[in-house]
C-alpha cells in the first residue's frame, strides 16, 4: 500500500482561510475527503470545537461542505433551477429567505438567465458556477474547495474569492482552499501550506 498522508497536523481557526498547493497525486483531495468524513483515516482524528468528528459527515450538526469540481455531482437532465430545488430539499432549506439568497447568488455568478436550461446544455464554466452556488446555499461552518476554479472563467473566479472574503469577515466561516493557482491563494488565504511526500509544510 502507498501511504498517501503522514504526520499531518494543523489548526483551522474560525475565520481562517487555509490554502493548500501541491503536485497532482500528492494527496490534497484525500485530505479534504478525510476532513469531510467521506474517508476514514487509518490513524489520527479530526476535532471540531473539542468534539471528535472523524467520519461523522452524517451528523446534522456538523456543517462541513466539501465542494468538488466534479460536474457529475449534478443532475444533467434537470434544469439549473430544478437542481438547486432538489439540493435545497436535502438541506431542509426551502424557505422564501433561502430562495432570495439563491436568486441573489445566481445573479452574482451570471446564471440568472439560465435558470430553465438543462445542465447538460450548460458550458463547463456554468456547471462549475452552479456547483459553487449550490455550496453557498447552506449556512456552513467550514467550506472545503477542491480545485473548484478549474474551467471557471477569470471574472467568476475573482467574484468567488471576493464573495468568500466577505463571508469570512461577516460570518466567521472557515475555508480550506486547494488550488494550483498561487494568485488565488494569495488573494484568499491567510495561511498557506504545500503538500509533498505526504506532509504539509508552511509556505
């Protein structure tokens, strides 16, 4: 077996935005999946506010959202609007206030005029923007972004960084941002790490 991660230890404070860079295959996605609870580590623990949450993604009070760039996480035969309604029902958030937030996000990320379009007909950039909108609907404590800006046009990438910076300041959310873009990490993150040979080092 290949040991993907070893000696990983770091703190994420409320309001932190932590950036992680590393080569393909270095274990960045694996680390995020462990934090989100989708993968159980062989050793070690994930602790949130004093509570061990390792592999606890099913607990409703754990508000950690892993956001992947995988477009297959959407329902391609449904419209953009139908996708959001479905995921809102899973979050248990179908209030009129939440609908206002959705419309505001669609407007912000230039998707308002594509609400009725089927996902299969959207460009790759529009699909990524839809995934981002979906991730921002629930009120999360921690957002884990796994190279979400790939295939996203520069204006939308900049809008996302601006929006997240505002959310960090207003709500004190915390973010782990995995990216190959040094510029994005410099603009968004107050802590910067490089993942290599299974270990994190400060940049």
